[in-house]
C-alpha cells in the first residue's frame, strides 16, 4: 500500500522488452536506500516488485497483464518516473490509500497554467469517471491528487507549484498516456451499490 506522495522522480536507464515481460532498470536515487529484493515500489502508479539491485539502480519486471493495462510499456530510456516505497505501518499517512493497481489509462487533454495556478484536464473511459467524485481522491501516475470536477469521459485536477516542481505532471504533452487509479473506498462503495440495486 502507498500514499501517492512521490518520494523521488527516478530516471529510466534501460528498457528490455520481451514477448511477455519487460524489464525496467531505474536510477532510483534515494528511494533505493533500504530497499530489498522482492520489495514493492510504486513506479509511475503501478506497484512493481524489485527484481535486482545495483547500487541506486533498481530493476523491475512487468508482465503482459501490466503492459496491457498500464502505460509502463510506453516508458523509454531517459523518461522520468514517480517513485514511492511501500507505506510503513508505523509511519505518517499523507495523501490517500493508493494500491498501485491501475484501474485504467487516461490521456492528457490539456494543461492550463495561469501564474502559479495550474489545471490538468484528463480524458478517461466513462466507466473510470464513474468511480470519481468532486473533491475526492485520484492517483495519476502514482501522484495523490484531489479531483476538482468530473464529467462524462474526463475529469480535472488542480496542480499546486510544489506538485509541478516535484513530479513530471507539468511536463506532459496533450495526448500523453496516464496511469489512473480511483480511490479504493469509492470502488468498494460503487461495487456494493451495484450489487444491492
């Protein structure tokens, strides 16, 4: 489990794509400290398992399911990726509960900036938008954000200057793919309501 508070923006060092598995090697900087083989790390919104460690470089394997359901397969050498180690049970809980189980892919519709105020507009499948509520939580590429408003097939979030400085979201061009995860509490409520109706 994660919080959606990005610890570090790592850099993709190498991507090896096979028929069923892709291996990512990431320069993880300080996120590599204290990480062991088999640990879970949130990599751009997807929970991946550490499969190799070489100093500050961490490797992860992404199987076909991950490649089909996320934007992980679109990452290339040099791309920046949001990284977060799994939440400690005895630590502070910021952000919101993020599982690293990507619910769907979205695309950047627009990023509009007016001074220090920025609004990111995201296109997404209608079934994903149904999981969101105004002022609720959403994770975009693993970043915990508050939904400004929802519309059929999309939603908007506000990005504060700190988020723009500490993540890659302010650098994303229109059409860029985004890993999206809805608030787990909202997913369970919707599932329950769908069953009792």
